[in-house]
C-alpha cells in the first residue's frame, strides 16, 4: 500500500513540473514535437530510476551522520553530509553520460534532435531534485527510493508529453500574436498545474474522510459501551430492590 501511494503521489500530486516547476528549461525547449519529448522523457525516467536508488545508498552508508559506523565504531562520529551535492551530481553525470552514449549509438536522429539538452540532463534541476527530495523526506528503504525515482520520472514524462501534444495541435490554432510561442505555453502550463492541484485536494479529502470515519466509529463504540454499563447498573439496582 505504501509503494502504491508513493507511486501515484509522486506522479500526480508532487509532480516535478506542475508542483515544484523543476526542469522547466528542458520542458519548454524540447516540447515542440511529441517524438522528441518522448525521447527526452524516457531518458529522464531512466536517469531518475538509477540515480535516486544509488544516491539513497550513498546517503545511508556514507553521507549521514554516523553512517560510516559499518567501517568501525571509531568512524561513527563522522558526518559527511556536506558532500551530498558533489556525490549526487557525480552520480547523475555518470548516468547521463551512459544515456548519451546509448542514444547516440542506437538513435542518431533522436540524439541530433535533442541536441545540447541531452547532456544538460546532468544539470537538470528535476534530476537533482529527485535525489534531494528523497534525502529530505527520509525515504526508508531502497525499494521505496527506486519507486520514487521511477514515479517522479513518469510524472515529468507525462508533463512534457502533454505539453508537446498540445503545442503540436495549437500550432494550427489562431493564437493572438503576442501570446505565440512561449507565452501561450506558459499559460497552458499554469492551467495544467492548477488541474494537477486537484489531485492533492482529493488526497486531503480522502484523509479527512478516513479520519472522520474513524472518529465516528470510536464514538459509536464508546456510546455502545456506555449503554451497556448503564443497562448493567439498572439491572443491579433492580436486583437489589
């Protein structure tokens, strides 16, 4: 249940683009065609799926305060948290280089269409944000970290795919001159972000309903218990008489 909740929450509620507006440079620049958006989105999913679990291991066994205790009791006092950015970015850059080599080898056309934005995944704030959010939210297990990386990548993928499909269609629409290009794209992105905010409201409502249901159940149980006590007391009084 926890895995499923984290999966859907990362995609729809804590979406990298619509909730925190991370990775907007690539989102705006490479979303002119659906094919290009799909390629970059798949690359982002792969990089997040690999780097978030790897950085979770680094955080658990190297970076946290006392994480080096596995080397010996004398290392328990060391805190290497100040190296988080350096190690996280090094891991991300390594994976991005691997993705770049694979894409160039098997899909030269996609590699050319992505251009400079493929190597720029290494400094994409959405990729680094995934690892930093994983660290700040204190995700407990490696499985949850993998789940968070994949679901965050899928959320970013859906965002860029949706805007790319809209931009391809809106190209044939009669958009006012001052709004053509990035202007209408920003407006659409804002409207989509408002739409995605409704998922957070649904989650809050669900939580409130569950809490209210539990409170109602407890109050009913207390009422039944009180009625039993009162009826027992009446029977005892009548017996004494």
